[in-house]
C-alpha cells in the first residue's frame, strides 16, 4: 500500500478537493496527530474526503483491496486498542457542516464537526445543543459513546438528542438510521457506536439559547472534607500542596444559581470568581486546539463521593508530585459532575449506554515528558487512583465510560457496556448482523479479532 497507488486507484472516484497522501507529505503530522501520543495507530495512507458521499467509496475500495480503515476526526480516543490499527485512515476534518433545519428544531452536523465550532455556529443563530464539554473534541466521537456535557441535566446526553444518523456500514452500504429505519442499529449507535458504522452526519435537536452563571472557588486542602460533604448534599502562590479548584456553571440567572451555592459560599476560599456569560464563553468554545502529549490516564464513574477516599487520593497526590516533580505541573484529579435529570429520564434499556444511574465521572491525567523515564511511574499512579476510587464504593461494580476507557486489562467489557448479560449479548447479535467481518474493532471492541 502506497499513497501514490491509492491516489491512482481511488482518487478519481472521490469528489473534487479530496486529498490522499502518505507519511512523506507535510499534511501527515496534523492528520494523524493525537491528543494522547501514547496511542499510535499506523496510518499508512491518509484519505481526506471532501464530501459525505466519498466515505462509502473509500470503504468499498478498502474492502476490495483488503485494507483496514479507521475514521479520525480530532484524535481524542485514548484506548490502547486503537494502536492495533494499520491501514488507511479516513480523516474527516473537511466535513464540518452545521446546518439549522427550516423548522428550527434540529440541526444537521457533519462527521468532522468540532464541539467548539458547533457551539459558536448555533449560538450565533440563537440556539444551543447538547455537546461534549471540551471545545476541541470532535462531536461525533463523543456522541458515539454517549456524550457527557453541560446541558445533560436539561436535555440528556448528546446521543439522546440525535434523531437521525446517516451512516456507512462496513460493506460500504449507505443507510439512514432512526426510530423507524433500522431501529435496532439506532440502539447500538447510542453508546457503542464506534463498533458499528461510520457516521457521516447526524440530525440533532437544538434549543433556544440562554446566558449562564459561572462561579469558581479555590480552597486550601483543609477544606477537602467540607467541600466533598457539601457536594454530596447537593491557587495560592508558593504552595507545595495541591489545592482544590472547584467550578459551578448554571444555565440561568445568577440569582437562581446563588440560591444553590449557599453551602459552598459558606466555605472560606482564598480565591472566588464569578461571571455571567454566553454559553460559548462558559464552554470555552474558541479553544478548539488541544495540544498532543503522552499522557497517563485512568477514570471511573461513581454514584457518590467517598470523602475518606478523596482524602486518601489527595495525600497520594502530594506524595507523588514530591516523588516525581516532573509530573507535578500537569497532574490533576478531575471531578466531572453534571445535573443528571435529563440523562436519567431516558429508560436505561432503550440505548446501549449503560451508566445512567452514575452521578460522577472521575478522571486522573498526567503528562509524561519525553525522556523523563516516568511512563511506568505515571501509569502505576493512574491505576492506583482508579483502584482507590473503586474501593470507595465497595458494594458496587466498577463502571467505565467508554469514551474515557484506556484498553487496560483492569477494564472489563462489562464495566464499559454493562453487567446485565443481555447487554453484551444484544450488542454482539447486532454486530453479527451489521458488521459480520468485525471491521469496526479498534475502539473498545465488543468482539475480538477479524472474521
């Protein structure tokens, strides 16, 4: 497989403006770059389609030549299984259309749409939508695994707002998927979608825009128990200890938000900030670049905070940054929590997403500097954080959000796709129907190997 051969054989089948190139092209580093450089899929050739219709032609070409294919937008997937790929990368960065439909209840979003751009384009026309929380992430990848974000308390996950999918199946067939067309595949696309199809565009519900209130606090470590206890009910200079940086964002006026923030206002903070702003400002929609780095990551989902566990994690954090100062500037324990009413209003068995009862996404990140020799230490720290978080809810099974999964041995398929036996059975049955050759097997695969 060479870029010149693929260009000769496939290029004439694609729309004007499409690009085909290999590792010797100046466009290659950007096209294949990843947010976590620990993940290393082997893109032998990159194809950048200029139109949605090109994707079916690319898949058919790959099948005819026994080439593997993998779709990439922004490259935020961090699971080890992506590193097993070798073949043609389909880079969808040109497919960024955001079109509000005439009735102004939905918008059509293309495969390469980036969350920050979607937020800005909708806001400028008077609307918002459920998106992921990081502006630099591709919307489609987030949606295929669920899609957590600031509006989920009102409207549910990103996937809960998608009423139609245009997809290309593994055999190159183009179909539309919704409640009346292939509803069984609709189930799978909502929570396990990476395993089933290439989504070329979606139709998503949109809502009237409104301003938000934002408030941030920074506390010293002695407030840890008080902060987490308050959360359960509802950065200084020259310090050598980690601090607690907490932020709240509310869709509505400050007066309403402040009624809810009483328990946190009562905790003395050395730094407090607040503002009322548009949703693009709150969400950092203009920050669409996330620099790549080698990262150690672990994550869990929990029903509640365990205050004793959080103190143990805090003490471990200080111990590790003292032991490995090179990790200190980039390491953090991220406590991601959203209102859950919109998510929990959807029946749990109606989609492949299995975690609707969970209230918190807890994540550890640390960058590993090249040449530091700290990969093993950082990975061990990540795994220890995960173990402690799970130990803090000893009567519950570990839960893993698929979009944050790392592909490690300690993450079971049940923790990702659900412990009820019928869930994986149903997904594997649908896999046999829609992707019998297991072409889509590079992102937390529900079936191992190719057929």
